[in-house]
């Protein structure tokens, strides 16, 4: 079995954090610190050799570096700018390093799945620089080949690392990832506040990531209109349930609603399972589970209502880009699969499950679902299906 080249990571944590007003590496994020979140992603991607470049307030970082068993190097010239920290980091790399991630600590929400895609591309192509991109925009962290280490160590550049990387443009590669985190930094308190909201849901695609998934798999405009409405309906139902004390995750509900028909109509059968398989391959297993069961789901009255049940119901309240009743939604199915047809029992089961979930929701919220969706109706029943944000 071939031995994979050694890949390390340099995490830049020496700056002043002047625009933030607080020390970025130690800001709380998703149950850990910013530096901890970066470390966990690297370790999950199989990168064990992580070097943290310290500088400003270095002593305060030491307990966290010890906790995560991180190597670190002090950049005494941190006031000179980021390139001095890059040079300090590469000086600490082992001689057998084949490449290294260069990761600013203020870009903390990159998924480990994205790192694995970069690693795979580097092992296949060995580019001097491999960049992650999201919707055409380059982000962090680039994966830099060891061939550039001598240049970084020995050359002083007024334009910093940007100039050196620009010289490698003809031998660089871009790897498209479904990960908004690669372009999401936190320079200001407002940035940090937004990233904190994201951090607890990194296993769920953001609205922009959902749109990228739909675009990447060439989902038709008709399916997207339907799916956006299903997502909006599901979010309205989830919000009503949450007001009664149910703890549903609106991001999960919205993403599953928007992506439930991801593989339709490209496949004739099992589009739910194939869509779920796509989402699992992208690192979104929770949403994949809801997508897998949006056609066939079991629910009995009195059971707890979860995100999958809400998405299942929402899909049965939308036909095309119109709100309908469950009875109206199933008319085409009854016509195609009448009693006596071998698929009639399956269609009947789906109908009963939808009715049962509807009863459970209405019992919980104390009102007809049609009431909470009434504001979504317009003349002719067509709904505005602009891009949603949950």
C-alpha cells in the first residue's frame, strides 16, 4: 500500500485582532475556541502535524495549545505583518513535509470534508498551490506544496505572500467545494456574531450552499420553484411548532425542504435515496436522512414531531409551485394508481402518514395548518418563491 506524502498545517494566530477588539484565537465557537475549531477540522481530515504561529498575546494561547497538543512557534516580528508569520511557520515544518495548509485563524468554519477534497486533489495532481473555491470565489486555506518553502524562507517581499502565490498562478489548481466557510472570515464583531450562529449548524448546508448544490447537480428550474416553496412551508410549520415548545432546527428543516428533490427528475426511480446519497457524499448526513425519507416515512399520532416529519408534510402540501390540500395533492396518484393496482397500498400509506402528521401538528399548535400558511396564498394559489434564508 503506497505511503501518502506528509501534509502539515500552519495556523496563523499572531496578529493584533485590532478590528475585532477581542483576541480572535480564543473566541468561543461551537463549544470550543476558534483555534480549537480549526484544529478539530484538521484532525478530522487526517492532518496531525499542526503548527500554530503565535505572536501578540502568545502566553494566553499556551493553555489551549497544550490542550490540543499543538506545536507552536513564536514570531517575534509579528508586528511586521502576516508574511513574517508565514516565514516563521515554514521554518518549523519537518524536512519530509510534502505540502502544508496555510490557515488564518480568523477563517474558522471550513469543514473537514473540504480539506479532504483538497488533499485528494493534491495527491492526484501535486499542484504548487491548491485553492478551495465556493461559487467561483477562492478562499482559505490554500494547500501549498513544499517546493515553495525555500522561496518563502529566503525571499523578503513587499507584497507579501500574495505576490509569491500570484507567480504560481499557471501551476495552481482550484477545487470547488460546497462550503461557504472557506470564504467566511471574522474581522469584526458583526462577522463573529454571524459565524457563531453558523457554527452550531455546520453539519447543515447554508442557504447559499443549498443553492450551489442545486446548481451543481443541474436541478431544473421547475423543481427548484417547487422545492423553495416546500422549504418555506416547512419553515412556517416548524416555527409554529417551536412556539409551542417543540425544539426543531429551522436550518435543518429549510435545507431538507430545499434539497428534497435534488435528484429529480434526472432519475426515474429512487430520487430520494439518490439525493440523500449525494448529500452524504458532501458531508451532510442529517439532512440526507430527511431527504431519503421525504417519500416514505412512518409516523403514528402521538410520536414526537421531528424535522423529517415536517418536511414530509410540507412536500404533501405543495403541488408544483402551489399550495394545495393533502387530498388535492394525491388526486393524480389516485388516478394513476387506483385500487387494485400493485402500488396502491404504498400510495395509500403515504396519504395516511401525511394526514396523521397533519393531525399531530394541528393538535400541537391548536390551529389548522392552513391558518398559519394563509399569508402565503396569493391570487390563483401561486406563491412567491424567492431565495429563502432561515
